[in-house]
């Protein structure tokens, strides 16, 4: 699936910010993954070796990745997983 995604290093340099144009229903998504925190406003989970904070707007903060490419791959894989 082709998505409109942007990736940038956060100002604190501890995470990558990923923005996706599609909205995400966090309540439905939380049923498909093992989340540390899951509300209608934010979901925090470990996915692969990364920690992901996911917001209903499609925004993600991805920690424990080496670079933008790895953050983009994690974002795409997670979206595919919760959409499928």
C-alpha cells in the first residue's frame, strides 16, 4: 500500500516523528497489538525493537531506531499490521 508519510528527527533527538495522512482508530488498533498504554488519545507499544507512540491523527513518535529509514519501515509495518 502506498502512503503519504513524512519522517523527521524530533527536536530532542530521542525519537523520529512520523506523520501519516490516514486517521487511526486506536481502540480498534489496540485489539490487534499488545499495547503498554491504550486510550482513544494515545497508544504506546513495542513493535519490533522500537517503542511507538501512536496518535489518532496518524502521528507517531518512534524511539529506539537508528535512522529515518528504519523509522519509516517500522511505521509502514505497524500500519499494515493494524490495518490487516
